[in-house]
């Protein structure tokens, strides 16, 4: 953010150039995150967690 603002302050870029650069950066990051999510579907907030309890307990803890 600071680099774009400094470019505006120094007058070396137009406002629309800086906004377009930010937009392109956000699109790139979004595309990379979507791509990583497709390559590694078992990683991330929507992935199933590890099994709980001992093996064969189907998630129940021993009482």
C-alpha cells in the first residue's frame, strides 16, 4: 500500500495506474489461493480435521 501511495505523492504515476496495480495484485493473489486450494483440497479451513479418539472408535472418546 505504501509504495502505491508514495508513487502518487512523488507524482510519477496517475491515480488510475496505482488503482489498476492494486487490482491486478489482488486478482493475482486470489488466483494463486484458488489454485493452491484446488491442488491441495485437504488443507485449509474447509478441510476435514484429524480423527478424534483412538483408532476404531469412530470419533468417540473412551468413557
